[in-house]
């Protein structure tokens, strides 16, 4: 599984979002998005920006090694 997929899953979970909603906001059907996050479809460079925008993060946040991500709370 790619860093992008791992980071996307982690961000969805940490933000309390629904995967289906993120998929739709990024312009993907939920099945394709699920396949992307589970390694059944390749996440390409063209996919990074729509996913990042749907998650309201920078593209760099998706490209980082998973241990380098810091989730900021909105307190």
C-alpha cells in the first residue's frame, strides 16, 4: 500500500470523515476510491491534488511518510 493511501486513510479517520463523502468530494465513485485506498487501483500523480483538496490538506501531507504526519486539532 502506498504512502498516499495510508495517509489518506489516516486523515479520513482522524478528521472523522466518511470515505464515501471524501470520494465524492474528490470526484471519484466510492468503489474506485476504495480500490485506490486498498491497493487494487494505482493512485497516480493526477489523483493527489483532488484527494488533498477533498481532505482540506496540502498535497505534501499525502506524500509524506506516514510517521511524519502531524494532525492539528481545531481547538
